[in-house]
């Protein structure tokens, strides 16, 4: 005799399906957000290079104090770019981890069903 009767197997199968659907919805949303974030990042990643080029053009025209402020601003802008890149990488990891968790959960449900 199996560990579960037919009713319990049906309930577990329904839970498995519901969990899979929820996980797939979450994965889909994560992937959509990741695509959007990557697109935005790719469109804007050249801004720092353009800004650095612009700063180079202005260096001879600015006072030392203004030049220092501009270099400070450039440095902070570079940090923003790094944060954006880390955000894209974190979202990519989240997508991978969600997919892995979904697969593991479904596998565990199936182990219970067919035990």
C-alpha cells in the first residue's frame, strides 16, 4: 500500500500544479523586469563615456575649483553606473535562483507523489 491514498495524491498534485503556476508567473515577471533593466542599462551605459569626454573638453576652460567639482561629480556618476550594472547582475542571479527553486520544488512534490 502506498504512502498516500488517491485523495491525498490528488491534493498534492493540485498543490504541485498551483506552485508550478505561481513560480512560472514569478519567473516570467522576473525575466520581463530583467529584460527591461538590461535594455535601459544598455541604452544609458554610454552616458559616462560621453560625460568624461565632455569633462576633458572643459578642463582647460574651468577654474581649479570648478574642475575639482566636475571630477568629483564624474566619480560619483561612475559609482551610479557600477550600481546599475550590479543591479542587472543581481536581477540575472535572481532569475536563475527562481528557476532553480521552482525546479527543486516540483521535483520534491513529484517525489512525494510517486513515493
